[in-house]
C-alpha cells in the first residue's frame, strides 16, 4: 500500500511511505507505548550512542510531558577508542537537549571489556564477549535504576533485536529465556528489579535509521571491535534475508509469539535475591557476581 502520491522514501511491511507520513506513522507507534506504559513515571533511558538508543532518547524528550521525570544513563565498558567516542556523542546529545546524563564506568566494578578480552584470549573463557558485556550492562543499569528509585528503564531494543533474540534462544531450546521478550517487563521492588520498556519494539532497524536521519539525530556510527563474530549479528542477517522474501515476516513472528506467550500457562521462573549482592537472580548467586569472582581468580 502506498501512503500518497509524494516521493516514497521507505517501504515497511509492504507499505510505502513518503517522508511526512513515515514520520507520522513512526511517532504514533512510539507515543502509543509511552502513553500505555510510562504515563507519569520516573524514567531513565539507557543510551549507548548508537542509532536506536539515541532515537529513543530523542523521542523520550519529545514526549517528556507524558513522563514524571527523565534522565539518561551511559555505561562506559572500557573499550579503548570506542567507548570514549560513544560517550562523547551521548554527552553532546544530552547538552543539546538539556537532559541530565549519568555515567557509570565498568571499571568501578573491577574490570573493563578490554581487560576481559585479554583474559579471554589468555585463559580461553568460552562465554562470548558480547554476552558478558550485555550481562554487565544489564546488571549496572538495573542497579543504578533501583538505587535511584526509577519506575522504569527505557531501552532502544528494536524488532530486529527481539526476533534475533527469540530465534537464538528457541534454537538452543532455551524456552524460559525466549519468554523474556516483551514490550514491557514489570517492576518488582521486592526483588530489586526495575521494569523495562522498549518503545521501538515493533520497529525495524531500517526504520530507526531512516527516522534518525530525517530528524537529524546525532548518533555514533562506529561498530564495537569485539562484535564481528557476534551470534546476534549473524542471526539478524539471516532473518533479514527472509524479510526480503516475505515482507512483514519479523513483525508477524514477534506478534504471533506474544499471542502464544499470553496463552501459555507455563510456570514462571523462580526469582530470588543473590546471596552476594542482593539483586534479582534465578540462582543462589547471580551471573554478574559469579563473573566477578571468576575474573578475580583468572587475574592472578
């Protein structure tokens, strides 16, 4: 379907949009999620400097009147030549948009991703760096949000991320992990777990890139030097090929899964508090604390 007679700039799920109607369509989808989940909430947006997180930060500012309060959080994971540039981009964005930016360094927790990469190479740690980096950032972001009494964490996860996450876990028969994909995850204060909302959940990477360019949102285009062999990227490329053959594939898959998820009467994972740090985990000691303890031994 074509929106109008004006010049077409993008085709999404079989629909063709001109600049004006694409922006309208895009912003309506995001605003709907903000109004549904974040009305009068204290929100922190986790930003990495990339197009998706900077776009969602831009939109959070645009719909700020819906929220109770809004701040940004950047986790510096310590990748030389990469983290500094990403942080600089985020700082510039925060200044231009008059937003408060919080910065936390991974080294405050005893290690950096650069150090971890050296240990991995020397000691042959099997877990992928991207997986460990993601684990660390999730832990730090949740800890910061909980300790500062935020109602929700907003992230830039998009449709491509979620479909790749879904297929990756289902292909490994990790059903419980796959079931974690959703537009919003609830806050559970008794478990020191702050809820997450993903306003770009139903929007593809190409849509986010187009919107960012049309709105002239400044974002960091560099790629993490450790991401070349990431399974998530390979999965995304494979899924994109299917999308080309069958437009709307990604959106239909995630919508179908959400419907199935609602109907499934599966027992929820037992979540408890970590015996070491006191934050939410499905085991006695959380993955982040186990990681830190292992790294201490490997450093010696």
